[in-house]
């Protein structure tokens, strides 16, 4: 076991993977002008464990060996709490931009363990052995992980078998003695351009007849016939003063194509057991939304903090309506944080793994997601129209303009024009840019959309007990 | 020390107190047609400790003596959690109608302890001795408590001294060697008709010049010249089938008049120390809003439970919009519960007393309060117009009408007309009656209104830290 | 033709109708302690035309004859506008409590005209003749009308034919040469206790196989075997000072039972034409929701006005949050009023009848309905907890209490205790009483619930045009 | 009089104006890579009058002369309605991107007329003459206009005279016989880079002592010592397929610096009359918010249309929650449109000028603005995460990727991958890009922020009448 360094991580990405950006094959992701930003940002996950400030949080020592805490299988609420704190710390260091290079993958590994236990109980012990070996392989080599889950889906009202063509969900097209051949594509695959391993999950529950689609497996990202077509969203070059976050922070997503890819048996974790596709997806998301709220916390801190700072700079922090709006931001953050901590404390232990309270996690995630745009509106309101009408960073230094800027764009006494503009640039970057749009869409869709979260809440809430109470009071 | 029985409690109320109802002096509150309902309801607080199902939750054993857990000074988060559970249990037994016969008073006692410690630190040890003696007196005699806090206030934009006349806030009009004479009136005094002791608090912070108003004291409710003018709201006789809650449940509020009442020194807990009026009010409310959310939980259970049960009865529980609405009720309840538990766990210890996390408590309380009307709307929506157009309870039995009712008002197969009507009566009682209005107004105003809660959140949230984070990211 | 007086109207109700209240047959609705309040309130519709202040608005002169404007078939937007203003004026005189004694019935007559025209176009001219004759009968005798539409429905997820028993929707059980026999029951029938004529409509669209349920007809309210079982909601005696609206205002609803009632052919307006049940229901509601918003306007005025008046009385009208809340009430009212006026101006003419713009009407109605509880919350917030804790009206005069009340419950300088209490009583009556609950449930359910309104908006909005615009901009 | 062509307009911009972009002087705005986009977009205002489809709407004939309808002083509700329809038509042609090249300026001219009439009534007729001459100059030469109003403000809690330095509001620094010298800067000046004339207004009411700040004037945009420092927001080059709107549409804003600029008397419209600064600002905004809602209509159409189209493409348009969300978009649009039409019809005539109903306009504007982010959230929700994870436009054609895209990213049968991607690109451009952020910030801040709109509503609503009604019902 070992903790890799950031350079080892980056070096490991020069492995011949097939990444395409704007129609072109990418020769080396670590030097590509866009993807390299994502690589550098993701490298935070290898830097924190080396940083004395974070070492005790980020590193686990077990039997004389060390590994990254994100790989630690949580055994109780405290483990979950520390995992959550580590995720928040990483993201905080990453300017509230998602990092997630091991988070999502380890959640997938936790879910694989749970379902493999289930399958072992149904007479299929081989999956558990494979999962445990694969887990140790990833953990002991300190690998970076990506998860491909969301199928392209075609007509979203139809299941896999009812689509116009059979490849709208990833499926097994051939069973061989030594493994399987898979075909199809996944969307929204985060981190695939710059992780080491790709884990693949079914996107939803499957029904009898869907056997070919009820598959889960893993592979290195340089596997032949695996194609990663990257999204260009938010990839235009950005001025680092005007875009203090997004000029230096990036996460890549791909359309991930399995063009008849071979997967050896050792890396197949589900193979036609239709009843277990749903549990795999669900168990994953039970961890994934806990992570989601954890990594959103620095963003919520930033909204409240930027709102407060710009209100101060603008000289409006004494106004009643301003306090009211700041209080809304504070409450928004506090609800997410409070429910998250409670979800860890109220965990259940399943197959020895601590699972955060599913109801609380979904409520916290939905609360975050559904109110995000309103929080953005508040911060934009406090900041003012200069968010989209302010002069350029160059105007701060150009001989022709700098005196005007410095003279006219100061704020409240004590806040000079540059300070105020930098705050405005920060808020503009967060809320009124490509990156702002990215965060809005993430709020709505990442880790499952509103309807998925509501369905989960509906299922987890104990309506039976409260309905019995109501009926008793009604005298029936 | 001893636990009183319900009859001992009721007997203790025949003490000559001056209660007025609709302009008439009440001879005996335990037999008055309205107030007796409140007495019976409040007696729950004496019944639960005697009930084996609740004894371990409701009773504390200490040094071989027993007393009601509500009197237990919380020392850690677990104590707070148990206190909260007891409050919820009492209210659940009370059909989600507030009981509160010891809750509010003990919160006041906790706050008095804290401020008396503060005062002792400033060279005034006498208050702490008085508070401790008074606390033991109440606890050891298992007394029922009422708190008078909200002054009548006159022009609410003005402080005590700036009013049209000086009695709009309760004040000391005479200092004597053995005690003080107080004058003024308090509104919204809950439980005063049927408690044993009345504790009096200032309603707000005081400023130099307000010395006469910066007072706190206690007295038995039969003290001469103390007048209790009861509110008639919701006191019309009600059919117990049509009003399954409010026909049998009641809490009384009074205008509480101190018509130059003498208070012996032993019962004076603040006497002109203007700087301590605010802390007393604030510390009280830190406990009081924790209690507030605790006693609201059964109401939130009932909203979700009644919504679910009537949706089932009406045959609409499969509709997407119905699930969506039920999920909103579930989330509403879950947020309150989750934040409450987290507030207990995240308590601070001050002078040896565990205080629930003030930020979380205020967020939880505000979340409950601000969304209550919307939750009511959802339940009314699910139930249907019969809430206010249904036939009478008598129509279920009258020979002239019963066959029509039974034939036409059934619901989904398996739900007969009487079952459905009883559910509708329950929801109508909860949401479309005098009592429904009472709950709405309580949500808005009890334990402090929206603006008070928002102010507290604003003050407690750590804007400094998050603003520093924003400024750092902005590069300033 | 003639305009009846209020006494003529009242006299006409002594006609032997079968009304039941709390299981008892009512001998005379004009003297029954509860129903008489509804009779007196409804009589406003006969008083306004006699009142010089309202005569020109309330009375139409045509060919030397006069009749009530509510009977006027609207021919253009101005007619709709005046009809709306008359409805608002009547309700305003009625303390914002719904009156509706001719409104609903005339809307039904307008819809009957439209569908009868449609049926005439399909070769069934007899219905149009009957409708026209019946319309003139009602108009020329200035009759009071009630409409029975909502079936009892049983399992609301099932249609008429799929229910546990066949009588969950009103149906024809026998066809005779001179008429039909009908059986079943309707809920929520407003005004039936004190109108002259009952018009019966199907509640929803019908499908082939539902012929027996696709019926519409009318009858006098004293028709044999017609039974009216009144709801007791809000019928407890009320102090007129504490309940300045509901002590004197009332509308009755009944469960309306057709216990094999004979209807002569002349009064049958639909008889098995399943394709026309839906259009009848829909066309009715196109007028009915226009009326709905019209009669809600005084209520919205009252919410804003009471909010303002009590904020003044409490001395808080200068606070920023108070202005914010008052502004919300103002906007709430203004949106309803503005959309209503626009809906009249944007009417369509169908069969010579002006129909208010259906999309705008539904948006206006939904906007009113969905935000009502929030408006109530605001007014309760502005008023304070005295809404449910204030002393009684008797306390204002009782020798034992009046001095305390007058001294302590005054408001801002210039507002004495009685004035303030009367405002509080008004708001308590409007928002925190049986009547307050009635208004909330009406907001949610009267004139169709939220889902019905949303469905109508969805259908009426021109998605095709805007989608074409989007596709054009997308380049497809 | 004449209508200029688009080329004449563009030619007129080569006039030596001082525009700075990213610290550099711009040689020619019509060829500058960013500003030329804004020029081409704004040229729409010269193209529509030449287009037979729009000529009758866009051109007014008066006494044998023609001019652009935007210059027409509205005399009644119909004029306002046509103005509104023209503004919507221009914006619709402009892909829902604001054009506004004459709208804002003519509103300013209307307000100048009104205040000049007022001033004439106070014995200062010279302003009216100047305004009328200037109006004819602009109209008859078909000039493009820009308005500079918002001062830089410094500490926004302080008035002009209380700031850290005196130039935080534009002021007169010298009075000369032939004119005045002005100094200061304005922010958010739209269209200044590519209009002909700049009109300058005070940003707020002024008080005695603020005389130097109570000034209004106009000048050509190439006036010496006038400096325009453009904002770079949203100016990165964009792929026209991925950004179908913003790649071809642009509006420029500047920090507009008056570096001791001379204004001849003829162009001075207010000069120290402090009481008239407020009325000028207010009267302007009464028109400006009417324009605001008018030009937002195509955007609201586009949100609803794009939401519908992508729901269809994704195969989810049959789901209940999808219909619910689409209905919200429909209602959102309908409320804005309905209130706008009603505001025109309910106009008042002041000094012969038709002014849209101020209350309705503010309610409509606030309703639009406050709910914009929620509408964005809905459209993002319907579209899916591909908004920010979709492949690039080049991937549609690159040999390496196109087959994968076409095979995997199709939608519902009948929607191929390119159609679906183009819809997603459209929605991403509208809601998840720099331009999406621009629209959000415009919603919040353009034409005055939330608090300004609320204040206006509060002032315009007739609380007196409704409070009187409440008091009457309360019996006081």
C-alpha cells in the first residue's frame, strides 16, 4: 500500500486512452489545454494527504499500512462524519469546485460490496470475491476512479428493451468463457478523462427480459475500444482575475462509448441478475447523495460568504432586506449541514457497512438542489448589475482606463475599486458565467434529479406509522 | 420529593385565584365548562409519569428520590434529546395539542440559572441562591408552571419608556424592604388559569433608563391583586365526533394583570439590572424554541399521516401529484426532526447546563413556522371540499339521513362512509376550524415570530468565516 | 318580468322542501337559527337592485322590461366586465362572504345555451328550445338558483361505471315517456337550502358506456324525493363583535340526494349524449372561474386592508419587513384583478355569448387559490398572537375587566383598545376561526381544485407556437 | 424625416468615439470583433421598418412623413399596446436577446417631456422647448439612443453629498454662460458603444444641497472627454451551433466616464432643480418597466417553448410532473402578458402622454423578475444534464466521433441526435452559459431591482381604500 503523489497520478494518465475533444483525438490529457486544468484540479486528492494540515483527516493507518480515507469502508457514524469532512475539505481547497476523483468510485465500491453480499446469500459467492479483490487493487494502488452510470436512454419513457434500437442502454452482446463483450454508451461520465479505472453500473432497476442490460463491470481507462468523447462546456480560456474559480478549476465529463469492449470475468460484478440491478443503483445513490451534500457545503459557504462580503463592500449590509436575504443564505446552508450531520449519526449498519440515513440524505440533497437557484438569485441581488457590466481585468492596469476604474468603482469607505471588482468577478464567475450555469445544472441533475430524490423520500418516510396515528385520533 | 397525581394537581387549582371568563369571575377552574377541558388536558403531564409505558422516559431518579424529567437540568446532548422525546410523547398522547404545563416554566428556570450565574459573577450572588431555592421548591412539589413574558407593548415601535403611558410594559412601581410592588399586564400567558406558579420575565432587552422594567419574579397564581382574563378563542362547545381533537383538548391564554402586586424579595430574580434583561429573554428562548419544535413533531406527524390516510380513503394515492404533495409533508416533518436531533447533539455547555445549538434550533423553528400554512394547504387539498361541506355527526345516526350518508359517502373500496367522514372531521378540526386557526397563529407567533427567529439566525451564523473564505477566493 | 324584493324571495322559500340539519327535518328555512342567516345574507342579491347606489349596475333594461344583470347573457367584454363588477359589489356589501345566489346558476345557463347550440348543430334542436324557455322562466321570475354538480364519486380514481356500486355518480334509472327518473347524490351543493331552482350538471366528461350518467336537468327545490342534508360547518352561534363577518354571514352546502326523483322532459337538457357531458362541464367552468375571481376580490381587498390597518394600530407600519409583507398582499390582489380585467377584454364570442379568456381566467384563479394560505399567514403575522389570545367582547364592558382592557390593550397613540380589539376580532374571524378555515378550503377546492386548473392552463396555452419559435432558434 | 437603413446606422458609428475594450482604445466599433456583434444585432431596429412584414407595426405616418413608431409619443392605451407589440416583435426577431436601441432613449424622452411640462408650470419654460427640439432632432434623424442613469454610487447607503469623494454621483462642476461642465461616471450604460446620442439622467431623487447632482442632459457619443469603458462579460468567441443565440447577439454595457465634459445649454434639461430629479427618474421608470416586460415576452415564450420541445424530444412529455412544470412556465408567461396588456388599457393620460398603469407595470415586472430563476430551473430540469455534458458541435461532423453521436444521442423516435443536441445547445446557451448568467442578472437588476419595484408597488397600491373597508367591517 502507498499514497501516490500528484506527479505519480498525473504520470499514470499518459496511458494511451482514447479521449476526443471537439472531434480531435487528445494525445496527452496532462498537456491538453483544457483537460490539463481538470487534471491539476483533481490532483488535489493526491495533494491533501501529503499536506500536514490534512494528513490525519485524509489518511487512514491500518495494520501499519496507510491508505486514503476515501477508500475506508465506513463502519459507524463517525467514519461517515469524517468521510464527509474530508470531502468538504478537499472541495474547500478546490475553491468549492467539485473534485470527486475518489469519492464517486469508492461509493460505487461500497454499493458493490453490499450487493455482492446479497448475491453471496443467493448462492453466488464469486462476485463478492471479485469485488473485494478489485477494491484492494484500487485502494492499495491509490487509484483514481470514474463511474459510468447514466445510459443514453433514447426515449426516456421507455425501458431498455422497448427502445428504437437495442443500444440505448449498455448491454452485453457476447458471453465468452473468459469474459463478456459490452456495447453501448453512457453520458455524464465525470472524471473519465483523468481517472485510472472506470466502474460501470446499470442506471436503473431492470426487469425480466432485461438480462443483457443487468451488468456491472470495471476496466482501466485505456482499455481498447473504450472511447471518451469530452464535453466542451465551460472550456473557453478564461482570465484568471475575472474568473478566479473557473480559470483554474475544471471537471471533465464524457460521452463514454463501449464499442464492443471485452471485460474479463474478474472484473464483472453483475452479469444478468436482473433483480440486483436496482439494488446496486439504489445502494450507490444512498452514499452518493451523502457525498453530494458534503461536497456542496463549501459552495454554500461561498454563497453566504460572498453575499455578506459584497453587501459590506456595497455599503448595504445595514438594510433590513439585505439582512433578510443573508439570513436566507445562512438558513439554506445550515439546513444542509445539520441534516447531513444527523444523517451520519442516524446511519444503519448493513453487511458491516455504515449507510447514512437515506431519508435524511435525500431530504438534505433535495433541499440543497431545489433551492439553489433562489440562493443564486439572492447573491446576484446583493451584488448588483456590475456582475455583468463591470470593466475588464485589463482596465485595472491599462494606462488609458485604470484611473477611472480606481476613482469611480470604489465601494464603502475602506473598500477600493480593485477589492470590490474582485468580489464582483468572483460572484460573476460563480453565478453568471458558463461555470455558474454548470453549477445550476449540477444542482438540478447531479446525483439524480428532483423526481428521483422525491421518489426516494416518499419510499423512505414511514407513512404507515403516522397514518396509524391519524386514524387513531380520528377514532377509526 | 414526590410525583403528584392528576387529582392532586387538579385539587391544587381550587385556590381562590382570580380568573375571569367572558367578563365573569370563575368560581372553580376545575369545573368551569371551558377551563376544565384545559385542566383535564394539562393533567396529562401528571398522568404520563404514572403510566408504565412512559415512566422511564418521564421520571428521573436521583439519590433515591424521583422527580419529573422536565425538571431535570440538562447536562449533555442526551439529556436534551430525552427531554425532547418526553415533550413529543406528552403531546402525542395529547392528540398533538400543546400541553406544556412544565415545559415552558422549566425552560424559564434554566435561563434564570444561567443569568443568575452571570449576575453572581458580577458580584450579585443573591439571585442564584433564590433561583436555586425556587427551582427546588417547584421541582420537589412537582408544581405546574406558567410563564408571563410578552408585555402588552402599546406602540410596538417604541420602547417601554417612550409609550403613551408607562404601564405598557410591566414595571416595578415601589421598592420595599421586604419586596417590590409590580404593575402592568402581560398578554398570551399560556396555562396561567391552571398552573400553580407564575414566573415573570422581561420581554426584551432593556436599556439604561429602563431599570423599572428590568425585573423578573415569581408568585403563586392565587396571589392577591393578580388578575387573569381568559381568552374565549375556540371555547364554543364542540361535537366530539366532528372535533375529535379540540372537543377534548384545550390550552387557555390570559391577559395577566398585575394590579400593584406585592412580590417578596425571595421571589425576585432580577431587579433593575438592565443589562441582564436581554440575556434572560434570549437564554429562555434558546430552550423555548427547542421545546417548540419538540412539541410540534406530533402535529407534523399528524399532517403527514392524515394526508396519507385521506388520500388512501379517497382513492387518489396513486396519482403523481398526490405523491408529490405527500412527499412535501414528509420532507417538512423530516427537516424539523433532523435539525432538532442535530441541535441536541451539537449543544454547548454553559454554567454546566446543556443548551441546544441556537442556530440550528432557530432554523428548525423558522422552517416549521414559515411552512406551516403550506402544509395545511396540502392536507386540505388532499382531503377535498367535504372538510367544510360534510354532513353532521348526527346524520350518521339519524333515521332520516343515515342510509343516505352510508350509501353515498363511502370512499375507495374498503373505506366506509363513517371511516371517511371521521378522517374528514379530524382534518377539518385540525385545519378548518377555530382550532385550525389557533394552530396557524401559534405557528406564526408562539415562541417568537418570524422576525425574531430570523434575527437570531442572522446573529448566530458565522458570517465572518465564510466571508473570509469568499475574500480569499476573490484574491483580496 | 319583475325584480323580486327580499321579502318575496324569503317568502318563496317556505315551499315544503326537504332540508335536514343535524339529522332533523327543518320546518322552515327562513326561521331556522342557522339557515336563516344564510337566507338573510343571500337576500342581498334582491336588495342591491333596489338600492339606488347599485341600480344601474345591477339592473338591465331591455325592451321596456327590467331584469337582474346577473341574468344578462354577456355579448362582449364590457358585459363581462360589468357582470364581474356587480359580483364584486354584491360580495363587498356582503362583507367579502360569498353570496352567489344567481351567479352560479346563470353561469350554468350560459353553458347550457352553448352546449344546446352544439347539440342543435348535431340534429337535436329540442334542447335549445328547452334551455331558452327555462332561462326565460328563471330570469322573468327573478328566481334564485343552485347548481348541483360534484358527484360523490366513491373511489376518485375510477369512473362512474367502475365503482363499487353504480350510484356514486348521479344517473338515470328509468326513462318514461314524460320524463326520466334520476338517482344518486351530489356533494358541495351551495345555496340549495335557500334557492328556488336546482340545476344539475354532470361533474366530468363521460365515455361511451356512461350514457346513464350523461344527464343534465333542473327542478324546483321542493320537488318530491329530493333531499337536502345540510353541513353544520361553521354553524355554532357566534358573538357578533368577536365574529363581525361570520356571525351575520353564511352560505349553506348540502349533500343533495335524488332518491328516484322524476324530472319532466321539459327540464331535461342532456339525456345520454355522452360526448356533450364534458363540454357542458368545461363551458360552465369557463364562466365559473371568472365569477370565482370576481367574488374573491373583496376578500383580497380585505386581507390587504386589514393587514394595513392592524399594522398601523400596532405601530409597526414603518418597519421594512412590514412594508414588504403589505406589498406582497397588494401584489397578490393586483395580479388577480389585472388578469380578470384582461380576461374580460380578451373574451371570445361563441354562439353569440362572450366567454372570458379561459387561459387567463384559470391562471388568475390558480394564482388566487395557490397563494391564499400565504396571504393569510402574512395577515396573521402582522396582527400578532392576540388573534387567538385576546379577551372576550364581554370583557370590554364587564365592570370587573373593562378598565384593564382599556388600559392595557391600546395600540399606537390614537388607537384605543376597543378599536384595536375590533380589528383583531375581524382578522381572527377571517383567518383563525371556523370561517377562516372555510375560506381556506374554498380557496383550494371551490370552482375546481388545483389540478383541474392546471390541466386547463396546460390545454389552453399555445405550446405549439412557442415550441416552433424555440425550434427555429435551435436551427431545427 | 426619414428612416435610416441599417448601413446608414452602422456608418454613423464611425465617428471617433472613445471606446475602450480590455484596456485598449477601439478604433472602429463596427469592425471590432466583439462590438461588431452588438452593432449587427442592434441594426435590427433599422431593418424591421424596412421589412414588409413589420412595416405597419414599426412605422408611423404622420402628415405625410414617416418615422419609427418607437419615437411615437403614446396618446392612448392602443398606442402603448402597439409600442409594446413592436418591442416584442423586434426582440423576437433578435432571438429574445434585448435590442433596445431606441426603446430606452424614447422612454427617457417621454419622461423629459413630462417633467419639462411640470417645470414649465413652475415658470421654467425653457426646458420644454429644449426637450421638444431635441426630441424632433432624434426622431427626424432616426437616431439611435443610449441612456446613462445609474451612478457609480460608492457607498450605496449614502446620498451624493455624503460620499467619501464628491464624484460618486455625476455632477456639474462648472456653470458657464453657454453650458455646463459635468464630471463623474455612470455604470451599466447599455448601447453606448453603438448609439448616436447619450441622454443622461439622475439616478434617484435629490434633496436640497444636492443641486450639483440634479442634472439631466444629452450629447452625441463622440463628444470630447466622454469615455466609454466596455464590459467584457460574455465576449469570448462562441461556436454558433453550441451558442445559437449568444454567438450572434450582443448588447454592450459601459462604464461611462464624464471627464469634465462640456454640455451646451441647448442640451441641458435639468440644472439644479432638486425637486425634479426624483420625478424624472420615476417617470422614466414608469415607461421603462413597461418596455421591460414587453421585451421579456419572447424570452418567456422561449422558455416555455424550449421546455416543451425538449420534453418532447426526451420522450417525457406524458409524465405528470413534466406537465406540471410546463404549466408553471405557461402561467409565468401568461401573467406577464396579461398584466402588461391590462397596464396599457388602464393607462393614465398625463400632459397628453399615455402612461401605462404604474402599479400593474411594477407588479408585472416584479413577477417576471422574481420568478425568473425558478423558470430557468424548470427548463434545466426538463432538458437534463447534457446541457453541460454534451459533446461539441465538432463531434457531430468529425469522422472519429460522428457515428457515436448519431447512434447514441437520439431521443424519442423521430428526434435524431442532431435535433436533440441543437435543442440542448439552445437551452444551454439560454440558461447555462455566460449569456444565461447575463439574463439572470438582467432579470434581477435591469430596469431597477426588486426593492425598487416593491417600493413602487407599495406606493401605488390604494391601501387607504382597502383599510377603510376593513375598518368598516370591524365596526370602527
